[in-house]
């Protein structure tokens, strides 16, 4: 059977989370640079019409099994592209969904592989079983942090490690950053279990009042935006702080270029701060944020003590061009391994 698609890309796409959309964009760029045209790429999405329009690829509804199976039968490989897809921190449903897609791919004769993933944490035996079984069926495996490497190595799986794929979008961004100190501090607060988001808001309230620091809230998803709208009234000094929900890399560039520092929870908030060379305090609500912060020399705040923005704060460390080269190298190796024999 003729298969018009070389790759069907699967992740948390089409939900309005800018981090996941940037992952899709970076992987499509990598595929194109490897010689695969957009006409040979399909994407499973929660919003297939918008995904097709924004990425310029074919797209299918991720919630319709018949549609998913049909697109997989037309594709040589299935790529789980970036993100923390296999974890059960909030629910086992994520593990179950991606296990199901890999199972459909196997039925369709499509080769599954994974790139740029975080794996875990796991709180249930079911989530761990589904993840281990699904990942074991992947022909190539590349993870983005040390914790994920340890999990897969413990399961006896071969793998490679790569920086977060979104860093691949940062080719020219660091060159454009001047030595001029920006005017404001970017802040990202996401909803999460426990009190951490509210403790962070309280600290930002204190920061604004005591250090007279101008703030700008950045939402990377609708959940972030909704959380701010529901909770800022509890912190009167924060009610007039500008709020922006970003939707693209270019929009992020403009905001980060004017910032002198950043404080935030979401992984890709810290990734963007690294790309745009803005000093950033990371809030590790999830292990993946801690691993990235440690790899790039970002200070970490865990909800205790005061947050202070010092003039001496250094820009994120790390050599972006070397990271981009490593991403490219691991991606080409994984692609070749997955396409071999298809």
C-alpha cells in the first residue's frame, strides 16, 4: 500500500498550549531540514483545522479513532514529538491515550518512535505499565532530561538524550539580545496541585510592593490565563499588572526582548528565557523544570523564602548553537533508525 506520509506527528497539539505548539513547529523544521516536505507530514490534533492552517501540514482529529487509524495507515512512521506525554501526575489518561495511539500504529503497520520526551513521574502501577509497554514498542527513543534517561535505562531500553526541541527555534535570538537592561519582570504562574501557585502570587505581590518591580504576566495556555483572572483580585497590587497570552515564537521574542528578568513555572517559559538570554528564576513544580534549570544554571525557587531580583543576576548559561547541533544530530539518527526498512 502506498503511504503518502513519511511521519504522523502526535503530541499535545491543538490545545492552545504555546509550549506544545512550539514543539510541533521545531520538529516540523527538523523534518524539513532532513528532506521531508510538509506535504509528507500529518499531525494528530485537538483542533485539526487550526493545526493544518498554522503548520501547513495535513491534520487529523486525535479523538476520532477511525480517523487516526486511517491517517496512520497512510504513514510510514508515528512520531511522539516532544513533551511530557507519559506521566500520570494528574491522571492515567495521558498514558492510556498515547499507549492506544501506538497500539493503533502497530495495527496499521506504522513504525512508532519518540523524540524530545520527558517520561514520568508515575504514581500508579497502571500508568507505569502503559508507558513502559508503549515506549518499548518505539524503534527509536530520545528523551530530554536525566530523570527520563534513568527511567528508560532502568527498563532496559536503548535511548539517546537531547536538549528540549524548542531550543532549536532559537537560532538567531541570542544574537539579537543587547546589553541594555529591560524595563520589567516577566512572570508565569500556572494552576497546579497544592498551594505553590498561590504562594508564588503572594511573593510576586510582595516583590512588586517592596522592590517596586514592574511586572508583566505571561500566560502560555488558556489555563494560565483563567487562573490569573480568577485569583488576582486576592492580591490588589497585582490587579493592574498587564497580562499577555502568547501564541507564537515571534510574539514571545518581542516581550522577552524588553524584559530584565523572568520568574515562572512552566518549562517552556524557562526555555524561552534561555533562548532570549533573560535571567530567569525557575519554579520546579515538575521534575522536568528542575532538570532544565540545573542544566542551564538557572536559580530555583521552591516556595520558601523571598524571591529577590538582583541586578547581578546572570543570563542563562548554555551554548545554544551546540545544543541545536545536538538536537539535529539526535533527530537525524532517530529518523534514520525509524525509517530504515519502512
